[in-house]
């Protein structure tokens, strides 16, 4: 079929209509363009302690980058950098504090050497579930202490992710009795590591990328790291076959967005609210994805020959007793830790009363 010629007058009318529409809409368009151009552009570098390829732990951090851009309409650019690209993983705290970096993605327990009380905001042995942990942070006094600790170092922290209960770790040999911990060389995180030291273990804190080589070479006899889906990704099953539960040391784990305090204070109220919204969304993402991925991960680990174990009641009792001793010692040596620990215990005690009366789930 040939091309049908369009009458000249039709083209003239269409051109006129388009011109009229353009002239009628231009004031609004100009206002929108002006509003966009007037928004200050935030460009931050965010160093991470976890690689972006690592499910949950790293992907939550990478998600901050895309969410900030989407929620702000492109005016907030928080660029994710892989571990070591800007600073060694365990030096991010100082780099942000001094202003050498604008932001970082991590978990508060890594900074126990700077502020022992920050361990309260990472994970607690025999500690609260995710919803109880968040409730205490938001409404039980946790946030005020958390901000006080970070502001002391010119950092503003935001809880920006959470993961569900972890596994209790990978071991080359079975742990059948409390005495099996004595002399055990193990990578263990945070307060849980202090508990194992009470039972005679030799505890090291290694960054994620250093764990598998140490386990494979025999530098360590065991390790804990995260939930089964993450541990599967890390490949620990290739070097140790005994996988233990329950994750007594980390029933839920907080992750954080750390921001240089001067940079945070330079934001306007809308920008601060947008970044807080990013973190609220990320918390939900971590909880839902963290729960959803574990069933398939456990099935795959089983197919790879992993042996699943549960710690005996005697071992769990010994671990909980040791945790009580660690908490008492930290409270005696650090007033901020004592304040936060007392606050959390009182908050949980109130919840326990309601559970015992049958008003809350057990």
C-alpha cells in the first residue's frame, strides 16, 4: 500500500494544537524544572565491610545506593564501594569520623574497640528477636544511647538493615561437650566470641574475605558468620562439614549506615527524612528476604553433605552462664554498656510478662 498524503490543513491544525498545549504547560514545566535544579545534590562515597555480591549482608548495602537515588529523585547519590576499595574494612569507622569518607556500610559490633557499648546494637547472645530488638531501639531507649555513642566520634548512625537468626557455626570436628571448646581456634563475632573465650576457646575476628582461607588452611578450627543462605554463598561447607544450631549468639543482627556527622547536619530536613526512609525500607527487605531464603539454602547444604547438629541443653546452659559473666564484666567496666544493658533487660522483662500471660507469642 502506498503512502497516503495528509491534507495540508490537518498538519497546520495539529501543529497549532501542539503549540497551544506547549505554551499552556510551559509555566508548570518551568516550575518543575526550577524545583529540580534547585535541589542540592548530595554525592557521598560509602565504603562497605561486606562485598555487594554477598546476599543479605552486602546486597542490603548495595540496595541503599539504588533506593537513595530513587526516593530522592536522583538528588542523593550514595555510591557503594567494595571492601578495601577506599579503606580497609576495619578502618572505615575512623575514616568517617575524620571526614575522609562520607559514609559506610557495616554492623556496630565491629567497632567494639572504639566504643564497647556499640556491641549492644549489633547482636546479643540469647538476645531479642528482630521485632523485639527494633521495638527496644525505637521505643525503649536504644536510639538515644546509640546516637550518643556515635556523635561522640563525629558520626551519625542509622540502623539500616536486619537479618534473622544465624546458625551457630561451622566446625571441623563435632562439639559434643563443653570441654570441646577448650583450645579451639575459632573465628567468632562480637559478644559471642567473648562467651567462647570464657569456655577456653581461642577467638579471632576476621573479615569476611579472610575466613574461608583460614578455615581451609587449618589456621582456625571453626567459624560462624551468618544465616545459612549467606554461609552457603561463602562456601564454608567445603572446609568444614559440621553445622550447628541454634544461633545462640545472634538471634537477630542489626546493620547500619554510618554517616560523617558534619555531612549529616549539612542535609536539609527533607534529605534526612529520605535517607531515613531508605533505611526503613531496607530493614523490611532484610527481614523478609532473610527468612525466605533459608529453606532452599538448608536443602542445598544437606545435598552437599553437610551434617546438621543441635547443641545439647548442657552446652547451651554453659554458654548462657558464660554470657551472664561477660555482661556483668562489661557493665562493671563501661557505664554506657551498663546503661544500655539494663534498659534492654527491663524492656524484655516487660515483654516476658505478657508472653507468660499468653498475650504475646512465645
